[in-house]
C-alpha cells in the first residue's frame, strides 16, 4: 500500500505539471480567453498532490502511534 500511495502522489504532481504546460502552450496559440479556464484543473491537481502527501504522512504517524499502543498492552 505504501508503494501505491507514493506512486499516486507523484501521478497527481505529473498531472498538474502536464495540465499546466499544455494549458500554457494552448493559451499562447489559441488565446487565454479560450484556455484560461483549464488552469483551474492544474490547480486542483496540485492541491490533490499536497493533500495526498499530507494524508500519507498523517497516516504513517497514526500507524506508528498504534504500534506503540500495541507494545504497551
């Protein structure tokens, strides 16, 4: 599961970079009015990257805490 979480974290990062790059290129070729809205998708992908990274770290801390509680019992 740890491998899956790491891969999916970077999938969101790559998606954000790709969407940003494509939106920027298309904005220069077709105009910002037509492609400016797509920057929102890039923002969402970057937010998902940071949220996923935060949640994975939080879950690792929780698993460590649960292991410590098991040792005490």
